[in-house]
């Protein structure tokens, strides 16, 4: 079995754990794959047969499954490649909360269950986010957690129009709006007052950010829905679309943002039979400490 190892090289603890994970799998007959830049940081040590890839595309083409070592950010970045190449993945939590991570550092030996097929898969819904600009150009993104439309450099609220399947449904006077996956319901949307959604549901969650209204609340849309939004720009100051906090693009008047369920899915490996809501409560208690 070929295991891809993706590491947050900015975290010393993650680098140390990745070395241990690599040795454990090597001793049990698995092939270890990693990015060449990771190897330069000493992530994979004393593994003579480790395979290094030039980039994420090559890494996910070659592997059978992927392990990330870091926080949720490491998982989110890798998830887009895992979904694109239809490869399952699992996260080891070296972050603070690790909502999407399955394994804690003290339990890395449990990862060997991958070699025996002793695990289950959760299919997580993703979002296709398309921006059609008024000049005829377009940009397309894949969102694991969310896509945020928010005010730009100036601290002013913006007007956002939303339509469902080409029928106008709502106008928001707010700092912005969030389109979230069920996985992303425990991320920015939760901080903005949105509900927690079971991660394997198929729906799109819309949450206004600091709306200038007492009746603007989060709305859940069926996974088959197609949502379009446009932004009213004041003083020619563009708004900003941010996808998973990684990719940002300016949004101008008459640009149309389309959000729909993606055909791609994220396959997350689960090793433990845990109740999602109990786990959520535990993570939120950690946030208080």
C-alpha cells in the first residue's frame, strides 16, 4: 500500500510525528510517499525506499491513501487534491481543535489499521464556486469548508442579492455572507452564529455575517440547489470572495457568484465509532480552555 504523508512543516511537533509515522508504516511493509520539499525538512528520516513527488498532483496520483499531520488547515488544503483524484485521507491532529482530524498524536499506531482495511469512509460534500465576471472571464474553485463574500478594504457593510435556481429570494445588508458545506458548519459559519450540521448531510448552508437586521438568519438549502449572488458595490470598492481562507478574488458590480454541490466528494477515513455530537461538545470544551 502506498501512503502519502502531508505535513505542516511550520509545526515542529508535526514534523517529529511524521517521521515516527513514516517509520511505523515502513516497518510494516508500506511504501511512503511525500513531497520533495517535505523531505528537505527532514520529515521522512531513515526511510531508504521513500518516494518523493514534485507536487501535490503527482503525490495524489501515486498514492492509495493520504495522511495529513497538522491541523484542519492542512487537511483542507490536501482535501481538494484527494477529492480530485478520488483518494481517501485521514488527519492526525497537531492543531488546537482539529474538527476534521481523526487521530490524536498519542494514537498514531492506530493508523496501521489502514493496511488491514480496518476502517470506514465518510463521504463529505464539497462546493463548486464559480465567478462569472462582467468582462466575460470566469474563475472556478472547489470549497471544502466555505466560500465567503465580504466587504473589501473599506469597513462598510455591503448589499448582497441571492437567488435560488434563478428566482430572487433574499437581500442582505451585512458585512458579508457565507456559503458552507456541512463540514464547514463547524468553522467560520459557527462563529458567525450558524447551526451545526451533521457532516455527511447533503445541503448548502447560507449564513449572513453581522447582518443589519434582526430577522436575517442562517438558511439550509437542499443539495440540489443552485445559488447565485451579486454584490452592490459602493464607491467602486470591490468586495472579496474567499474560498476556504486560501484563495481570494475581487468581486465587482455585475459579477455573478454561483454556488452548487460539487460532483467531487471528499472521502475521510474514520477509525473510531464516535458520536459526532459528543465529539463536537468535547472540541468546543477544549476551545474554552
